[in-house]
C-alpha cells in the first residue's frame, strides 16, 4: 500500500505477477501494474472455499476432492476468473499438512501448464459461479477444542484438518491433551468424552455418535507419542475428557 512500493513495481514493467499464499487483498494500483495483471494459485476448486484456509476447510467438511485454481486477481476476495483448475481426491486419512504438501506440488505444475496460454492470450479465463461460492475463514485456535457431543466422524475430521496446526485438543484431568491422529470407529459408548477402552490399538472415547480411537497424542512439554506408549504410563480408562 506504500506509494513508493507501487511506483517501484510499476517501474519493473512486468508482463504478469504471480501471487501465492499472500493472504491479503492487493490494492487496485498493484493489480493493474503488470501488463497482463496478476494471477493467483489458490488451493481449492473455486468457487468453493474462497478465503484464507481452503485446505483445512476442505478436510473439515469431508470433501471428496480438492485442487488448485489458477485465477486472475480482482479487488474481491478470490472472485476472479479461472484459467485452469486441477483436481485431486482426498485420502481417507488426509490431514491439513498432507493436503498442503500435495497441493503445493500440484499448484506448481498447474502454473507451468497455464503460463504459456496466459502470456500469449490463448487461454481464455472462465467466470466463477458466485452462487456456488463458500468462504474458508481463517483458522482460530479456539476451533481446536474438541466437543465430545459431536459425532465421531466430525471429530476425526477436526483432528485431521488441524494437523499440523492448531492441533485438536481436549482437557484430560488437569492437562491439555493434543490429539494428532485418530479415527472414528463403530461401538456403543457412555457419556460423551468418556474413555471406554485403552489398549495397544488406541484410546477409544465416547462421542455423540460412535467412538473416536486416538492413536497419537501429546501432553504439554512432551513429544507426540503413540497411544500405546501413553497408556503404559497413564491409567486413563474411565476418565472423562473435556471435563472442566
């Protein structure tokens, strides 16, 4: 937004500017500086998940696929026309971190595929359908707290989406327990948050619907560890997680 910075950018007489993971809206003067404008590599299949956290929101929502969009930039938030969309299915154990790494590679490949057509004008951008748009708001640490009254499937998605940040967590007696890996399983439980079983296979916690099996977790000041190692030193059976 500094006038001098805008002047220096204009002085470059660039043909095109590529923006990746910037996170803020660019002023019109910046968008108009390159001859062909600015393009962005956005980590979603637009118009779904416009905004700051498309990767985590896709995992959290249980989307079957994600992808990258090479898009022209406008003054609106991720509203510009699309030059190229590349898709990839989400794995059953997909995390925010694994999808980020995969889309980083896919985005680089998509950019190299789209650039020649953008530069010579042969690749025509397509407008987004605003009626299909949804917003991927910025992640908040408060979202990482597990609500055990929710279904196990939803909590599993929360754990996977927030790995590696901000990491799902719950209260365990007088400590905050970070949950790095877990998956939903069928079973009859008790009150939400109750540890029903603690075995070498994992720690099974009752939820609003089904059980969540925790397989990797972390205590404050400690390294993440497998659940089987945790229960060797901690008698957690019957404990109610999330209790104040």
